[in-house]
């Protein structure tokens, strides 16, 4: 399974020299472009079918979960104080996001509008007056 390593993008190369990319100064469009460049430099588009990418997302989600296996919530909370643990979670989260972005790239799905549409959909399924403070599924509200 290829690991996701962010490489310099031609469009953002100059800016990255001055300021590291972060959530505050990076767009989804930039991440999509960086990941496409990374994929294309390696001729991996042939492997990036929707099925393969969906499987990769699930596999990476499993790797994320493995870090929490058999631990109780207080132990997990404490684990986040350990830089090594945080790093592992950071890597697995990045793996999942990279494959999600790769899937959006090959299918032409616009991530921002998909997320906004989903939030709007969930607003209707989980109206505040019924769902506030409740972990019940919408069918049980
Ligand atoms: Mg991983």
C-alpha cells in the first residue's frame, strides 16, 4: 500500500518555502493538486480505481482503529499526551484523508460541496430540537 507523502506542488512551491502548509493556509483544491502530482509522477493512476481507493480508505481506517484497540476512553485521552502516539494518529488520519482526496480526484467529486450537502442533509435528519445531547440514530429520535 503506497504511503501518502506530500510533495512540493508547482503552484504552491514558492509559498511553502516561506510558510509551511497548514489548515489555515491550504485549500482542498491545493491538496487535490498535490496528490494528483504525487500520483502521476509515480504512474499510479492505473491503480486508483474507485474500488481500490474505497478499499484503501477502509484499510487505513482499520489502521487508525488499531491504535485504540482494547483501550478505554481515559487511556486514549492520556495517550494523546505522548508525541509518538499523536504522530501515529496523525499519519493514519493523513492516510485516510489522502485516499479520500484521491477518490474525489478520480471520480470528479467536489469535496467541499459534498460535505456542505451532507451537513444540510444531516440538519434535516437531526433537527436540533430532537437531537441535542442525544446519540440516538435519527430513526429513534
Ligand atoms: Mg496507514
